[in-house]
């Protein structure tokens, strides 16, 4: 169900687009986002999961950390006002805009190996392999893959602690904007999964933009 957020300000309309790229279905992308710049990710067609890793560019051993992020947020489902914290508990990115509301922090990424484990299919590559390809361009690899954020995806947990990936509920044009709090390497796998419903069994293209000129308040944080 789509959650209500009626007073949502659209801050990035006032910003200058420095970079824009369409990421085809099932492919990967990476780029260093400079301190103060905004990375905007748009789900062009809807129901498309975007697996996401990030690293402090000055020392890429410092990377996104799910436990710090969800403990600070007080929820497993991220939205505007939440921060993507590192293992050193520094906020690498802050979510300043979000039309989806409730991005996953616990489901991790799909892979050739998990596709075999879960769906008994052979040789079907996933986000882990996309991450490896993207990270290789930066001299990085398997050790750099940690449990990632999944934008436009949900892994709902029931009252009896049951959980599973749900059908992608994002609609065409949904977007999330992340303001970099230092120079951050962002890595994306545009999820190729067709064995579960996170992409509604139809992976599609997304758009990434890098914006600058952010000068207004992101509004009150969801946390104290
Ligand atoms: Zn995936």
C-alpha cells in the first residue's frame, strides 16, 4: 500500500543537473559523488529494485553499514531524513527527497549462488555479479560487498518475524535523492532478478542524475 506523505517538498527542482545517465535494465553503474552534491535515482517505469553500496572515497574501507543505519533510523525501512551511515557511524548520504517511502535495508542482494539456493536455477547472475563488475573498475572486489540498501524494494517483516521480498510497488517516476556528506563512491546494480517479484518479473531501466546547488534546508529529520 502506498503511504501518505502529503507535504512532500520537491527540492531538486531548484538544482542544476551536472550529470545524467540512463542505466539499462540488469546493468551496473558507479560514480564518486562529491561532498554536497545530490545523487537522484529515478525508477523510470516502476517496480524496479535498485541495489546500492557506498564508500567514503578518501578511504574505501569505510563503507555503508546496515546496522548503524537502521539503528539510527529506528526502522528497517528508509525514507527522507534518514542517513546512510558507515561502519564508522558517519553519515555518508542523507535522504533529502523520497517519493517511494520505505526502502529496504535487510534483504541484501541477489546472486548466482542465491538464485541456485532459492530458485534452483543455474548460472543466473544477479546484483552481486553486477557489484563485482562495477567494483572492479575501482580496484575493489568481493571483500567490499556488504549487506546493501535496496531502493524501491521492500522486505516486510510480520509480527511473528516472518519476512520475504514483496512485489515491487514503486510507480513510474518514483525517485529518491541522496545528498553526499563527504566525497562518496556510489555503486548501483540495476537488479536483474526475474525469479522473485521485486522487479515485477520485468527488469527495466532507471535514471541517475548528479545535482548541485543544494542550498535549502532538507527539513526536519525523522530522528532527534
Ligand atoms: Zn538483485
